[in-house]
C-alpha cells in the first residue's frame, strides 16, 4: 500500500500540473503539452516488455528501474524550467519518454504482483481475503487521486496561481516557481518514498514459490515444527512476522484425543 499510494500520488501531481508547466513556466502552447503526452503510445511495447522482464527479475528490481526513470524526468523538468536550454524540445521529449516508460512500469507491476499477496496473508491468518485486498487497492487508488488533486490545487493557491476562464493569463513568479516545484520536486519526493517502500518489497517468483509450498504443506496438516530453516527465513522475510508467532497453524500440532475402546463381555 505504501508503494501504491505514494507512486500513484506522484502521477496525479504530474498530470494535474504538467500543462501549467509547459504553458506558464516554459511559455509554450497547450498543443506542445498534447504532443508530449501523446508519447504515451510507448505504453504498448513497455507493457509487453515488462510482462516478460518481470518473469526474469524481481518486481522490486523492476519497480526501482521504473522509478529511476521517473526521477531522471524530474531532473529534466527542473533543468529545462530553470535554464531554458537550447533545443528545449529535445530535452522535453527525452524527459517525457523517461517518464512515460517509468509510468507504465509503475502501472503494470502492482497489479501483476497483487495475485500473490493474499497467499502471504493466508500464511499468517489462515484466511483467504483476496476480495478484501482487491477492494483496498481500489480504495487506495481513489484516495490517492482525490488527495493528490487537492494537494496540487492547494499548493498552486499558496503560490498565487491566477485562475481564468478566458484563456491563459500571466502568472506571478511565485506561481511559476510553485508549478516547477510540483512537477519536479513534488513528484520526485513521492517517487523517492515509493522507492524506499519498493526496496523493502521482497516478493518475487522465487520467494513466492517457497512460501506457496510451505502454505500448501500446512494446509495439508503439516507440522510447523518440521519447517525447513531456509523456508522459515523466507516466510519471515515476506510476512514481516516471526514464523513461530503464527498461531493459526499450531492446530496442526494438536493431536486429537480419541476415547480408548474396551472390550465388554458378551452375554449369551
């Protein structure tokens, strides 16, 4: 949830203010913003490649790669906005490509790893709560969208942004600085937070296979005392709780008591 909330929060900040960045910070037209955002066509090959790559490397590595690209784009926005270099369109296209590639990796990975997360919960609780996890993810998505839009609007108001229904108006320097801060600094900070959470995300195809095998063993009545030490370590890494503290599967070690049958004399 930490990964999901912070990363999606960053994308809403960007989409809310990027047009303002192009128009008011760089002095370009909205058509330039539209052209740059049309580079989202890279989503098709990126999604296909991400689907293949995630089977070869861990989701954590793919997360960190995508986030690194978004951070590069944030640096690009700041550089272009502060220095107005020659060949500005080349810089903008390069930054947008980095952002869009990172963005669609960001979109792809959470839903790809989601089906494995309820099994981690089942190992700890013994319950199948996949539906609950799905509803929470959708709820977090809605919360992040609404909250990010409110925060972006609030920051623009602090910067003195002038709203107009009659077309673009000149903005004070404080407003353009705030727009630049949101597009580069605000997005960058949220992505750094997401990177922190992603670095602690150890679920992968290899580790999940170990956990799934242990869960199956326990569901078949296996004893917790017979766990392999390496399996125990992997389960603790993924669940975040000591293996021996899990209560639900202790019932496997409780031997049912059966009454002793005694022979009674037969009456003739």
